[in-house]
């Protein structure tokens, strides 16, 4: 069984649905998948729409009600306003999923283009988690094993055995005034030395066409890491069309009028805004590197 966990509120339920749809659409025939949705505020309408995703491929979908009081010590972290409280739910997955020993955690701003079986079966040896290096070069200079926590393979059994949830909390309380990167910083600091790096294809972090952690034309997972996501009209997210491809497999699918708005018009506005904000983009070497590896010599 491939166990996959996401955390969302009502506002992100549609995007969680897109992520789930992408997993199911690319699963191998013999993949057995069980999803765990952590939330404190999903209404029945949202749950019913997510359950309809079983029509893509039969799977288990479990809704785990989270008591926000468990995270009162994390509510005072002063970091980016777009990081919701549910982003910290991954810090207590070992407790919330107390019968699960291994799980893949996915943020909701991702799409999956490959069966997750290989990633789920990654040999962690003595490590506790596996992930992909973060796109932030400044953080990588400080810690070469600093990973992006939007896509994680986690050994929940080791977290329980080593009481790491308590370590997360103690480190947070001690450093709460200086935390800048939310739960990602907490995970990287507490688990330093217990993190396995995996191929960058498992979490291609993308802000725009030029700013990507990898220029591979075959990303196994695309992670839209910029503040403005594909569902924000006129965003620079790349490749945003992939998000909408999987959206069409969900109960939130666009009708013809909405397609016109979110496809052609959205692309035109995005391009014009990008040129306005970065008029000299064609002078940047990374633009030509991205173009070469994306369209001329895919890798």
C-alpha cells in the first residue's frame, strides 16, 4: 500500500483534489493507494468532491479531523502569511496517523506525473526522511542537505521511536523568534544528519520558466513554489497548463467559458506581465539555459 498524506483547509481542498487526481491518473495498474487528508475545516461538500476522485482509480481516501489545539505552540510563528496553520500538521503525522509506518507527504500546490511507487519504496537506511534539495541557494550554502519539505518520504515509525515530534516542538519554542521558513526550517534543523537526498525529478520546484530547480522536460513532480500559483490569473507559474490538465479530471473541472479565461487569456496576460516586470529577461543566461534544456535538448 502506498500511503500519501496531504493537509488542507476548505480554501485548498480543490488544489488538494488536483494533486490527488494527478497521483491517480499516473498510478500503475497494480498500485494500491491510500490517501490521508488532514484538516480541521472540511465541509461535506468538499469531502464528497474529493471522494469522487475514486472514479479515476479505485483507492482509499481517509479524512483525519485535526484538533487545532494540538498546534497552539506553532500559531505564534511569525513567518510568511501565506503559510496556513495546516502546513504545520505534517509535524504531528506520526501521532495523527498512528497506525501508519511510512508515508509520502505532498503539499497541495503540486502535480504528480509519475507513479509514486518507486519514491515510496526508497531505501532510507538509517535516515528518517527523504526529499529533494531546496531551490533556495542561500539555505543550501548553510546546509548542503537542506530540502524542500513539500514532497517528503517519512518513516513515521522512527519518528515515534525517537520521540521526534517532541524535538520539533522543543526546537520551535527555543527558536520561535528567529524562524523564517516555518515548518520547513523546523524539519531541516531537527532532522539534520537524518535526511536522504533523492533525484531532483521528484520535486521540481518552479516559480516561472527561468526560475526552476531543474529544467528537465520530464519532471516526476512539479511543485509550484511561488506565492502566485497556477490558479492565480496572470501568474508566472510554469508549466501552469499541467495543473489545469489534472483539474479537468476533478469535480472542479472548467466549462468552455472558463477554459477560454484560464487558458488563452491567462497565457497572454501572464506573458505581458512577465515582459513588463522583467523587460530584460532575454539578457539573462538562465533564460537561454532553460529554453535549451526544455525545448532543444530535453533531459
